[in-house]
C-alpha cells in the first residue's frame, strides 16, 4: 500500500512539472517581483540629471540613503565612471559638509540647494580630512568624478533632477 501511494505521488509530481505535457495548456507563471536596481556595493540606483543650459547630463547614481551609507560614501572606491555618481539626500534642508577621509578618488562635490539648484561645487581632494561646505542649506549632495563638472560645463545655478524611492 505504501508503494502504491508513493507511486501515485511521483506520477502527480511529473504531471505538474513545467516539462510535462500538462504544463503546455497552462498560463505562464507570473514573473517574480523585482526590487530596486542595486549597485555592486548594494546601494539603490537612480538616474540623476543635471540640466546645464541646453545640455542634459544623466548619471547612473548610487543613493546613500541611511546614515551608515552616507558616512561611508565613496570611501575605499578606486573607480568611478564618467556617467556615474552618488547622491546624499537631506531629508530637511541643512548646511552640509564633506571630507575625503579614506577616499582615494578625486571627486566633484556638488551641493544642491532648495529648488534643486546647484549652490556650489567643491573639489574633493583624495584622503583629505579638510571639510568642504555647502553655501547655505542643501537638500542633497551629488558626487561625480573630479574635474567632470568643469569638463561638462556644470556650474552653480544649474538644475538637478532625481527621484528617491518611496
């Protein structure tokens, strides 16, 4: 009797498998829900666009959302592409300051004020513990490869666009 039950169970499994003939008449299984896109460092990604005159410069950007992510920032990173960045949003406009401790890459540190306009751009010097400051309250700070702002003509007053996850 045990063999009979085991045999019937095995036949039922074969009949329900995706490769069995019974599967041909069924609708495909719904795709698994995917979460947000993540960087190699495990940070959520979003597009950040800087509107500078008639030019739009879009960067695939890591979001430093938590205090721990913001404290780590770009520390220990040795590469950053010209189309990549990191965004540090403030949940309330506030004066911001950054340093480059343990950061081997030169960075442009772009302070974004209320209205999503760039207030100032400071050079992040590798490994420096000297702070650079926002000119007034900032709603976010955006980091890109050092010197890229000048190369692309990005300047104070330019608009920065992004969306944060809900």
